[in-house]
């Protein structure tokens, strides 16, 4: 007789992963009021800080859920729950913030919606592909080490888009950068894992700078520039290397 499937129990890591998605959802609620704001008034500083704070907490949850799973065990839901939470926090939220920022310039709403939809779609495809690869790897080689990321990871893409939201360059440049990020998310090139000493140090420094900026100790532009300079060029160079190698 076939044994009935048992639903997995939630683990401490699942709670932290879900908290990531809830942070994105709460930030979207903050943004919801902006849809009734007349064009030209745009994104107020307090709403931006509230959204960025929740995004930062979501990033922390995304960083620590893996170590918590290793320490306390996993329910097996991690990969799927992570995909949902990352879609909300690193996909929907940056896209919505981008629309809120670009609507400050009259005549750019249509472009903002198109670019935001493109970025959201790219994030969903990247996360779905990653979940499928994780499942296929586990089925074919149980216990095998996790492979390199392929394409720009969704938190990296989210950081780049939020940096554009904060720095607020010309609308055309903003849209162009987000399109590049969207392409990099679904491109097939190896992206360095941030679990190295250098990667871990950079992520920690970026988080410290981000929360210092949110606390008003430094300008929000400081972590935004650090994020763009430290994240986007790596992805572009890796993608170009793959293109010319092939």
C-alpha cells in the first residue's frame, strides 16, 4: 500500500523566508496610496524611507534564512516559499516604486508601466527557472553542492532598481538601466556567489550603509551608488564574457 503523503511542517527558516515576503507586501500597502496622487506630486520621502526600510528587513531575512535552515533544519518548503517571497519583495516592490518615481515626470507613466512590467516579468521568470533548477538538481543528484547562480539574482536586480529610484536620474536613463537589469535577470551566464569572503563583506557593508542611510545618518544616495557600482558592472561583464566566449 502506498504511504500517504504528509504535509511538511513549517521550520524556523520558513518563518524568516515568509517574513521577507510580508515585508514586501507591507511596503506595497504603503505605496498603494500613491495611485490616487495626481501626476507630478510623486513619491514623498517618508513613503520612500518606509518602503526601503521594509525592503532592507526583507533582504536581511533573505540572507539569514539559509543559515537558519542549516542550523535548525528545513521543512522542504524553502525553495518554493523563497520564490514567492522574493517575487513580492525583490520583484513587485521595486517595480511599483519605479512607477511611483517616474510618474513625477509628466508623460512618462506609459513608459514606467511598460518597463515595470518587463522587470516584474523578468524577475518571475528568473525565480521560476531557479526553482526548477533546484528541483531538477535535487532529483538527479541529491546532496550535491549548490551550483553557481545563472543570471543576475533577484535581490541584486531589486537593489539596482531601488538605486535608480533613489538617485532619480533622467527618466530615459532610468528606464534604460531597468531594461538592462531585466535582460540580465533572465540571461544565461554564471554570476558569482556572494558566500565568498569578499561577497559576504560587500553584502554586510551594503546593509550597514543602507540602514545608516534610513536612520538619517548618511544620504540615501550613498548606499544607492555603492549598490549600482558594486553590482551592475559585474553582471554586465559576466554577460558579455559569456556572449563573446560562445
